[in-house]
């Protein structure tokens, strides 16, 4: 019993520290006057054992599936489990080192159905080397239990709960290394709005903008389609 006490004390201290940080960030957001353009919002930085411990790894092999998945969400605080508001950013950016397997990135938000995942392929151009993959949030496709849904619902981008990665199991080992995950803009984007006259560090009143044109139906990941 004495050996577990220090570990419990350390975990509780981290829990209180996360809660204090959450309150500080929420107060800062509430009083912030300039809610305009930002280049990026860090979501996960995998530079410590504590962050890695937040991953939940699973498989659907027990029910005949062929997927292995890992999901991570923000740590619990005294008040809630915080969500990410990505609505003012154009892209999900992932710094990763992948292999030649077909990987997918999955987003989950608060919805009526726990099985709902918004999914997109991760296309590695240089397998085995570090690269940054940028995926427009609006290109994610709604899936449920492995099926692309005929009726597509928009991702609630202000309520992103988890970011996950999945791979269809194939012959041989598979590997995915992660450095960080962020929500980002380029100097030409402000969420889904295109900036017509980009400047070095635009602010809410610093540019002329128009909404990005609709490129048509988003590209669907290969796989099964819901009946």
C-alpha cells in the first residue's frame, strides 16, 4: 500500500494541474478581445510518457473485423473532459512517420451515436521518413462501424473529442510514429474562408476574404458503403 501512495499522489497533482490550466485557458478565451486569425492550435504533442498513456488501442478482430485503431483525447480535468474548437482552422495537420500500409485518421465529436467517426486517408509520400500531412477538416467523411454513410453529416468542428488512427490489418508488421497533431491555417486561409490579400500575420480586420468555393462531393475513402 505504501508503494502505491506516491503514485496516487503524483497522479492527483497532475490532475489538479490540468484543471488549473483548463480554467486559465478558458478565462483567457473568455476575455480575449481579438478572436481573429491564428496560424495554429496545438492539439497533442507526443513528447512525454504522460501523453502516450492517453492513447487507447483497440481492434475489431473479435467480431470478424480487420482494423486496428488507436485514439487519444484530452486528459480529464476537475470540471470536464475538454473539447477542441477547430472551427477557425482549415486543416488538421499531423507530423508522423508511416509505413506503406493504408492508414486513416479518425475524428470523433459529441454526437448521438458513439459509432460515428469522421475519417480520411493518410497518404504518406515518403514512407519511413518524417512528414507533415495536412487534411482539410471539411474533407472528412462520416462513417459508422466501418461503413461510409449515405447521408453525410457535417463534423461538429467546435466539439472535436478524439483524434484516432486506424489501419486495415495486412500481412506483416505495421508502424506509425507521431510527433504532434495541430489545427492549422496557411497565410491564405481563415477556417473555410480564403484570404484574398495575405499578409505576414493577418488579424480579424487585416484582410479581405471570401468563402472558399465548394469543390463538390468530398473524396470518399475506399471501403464498404452502407447498405
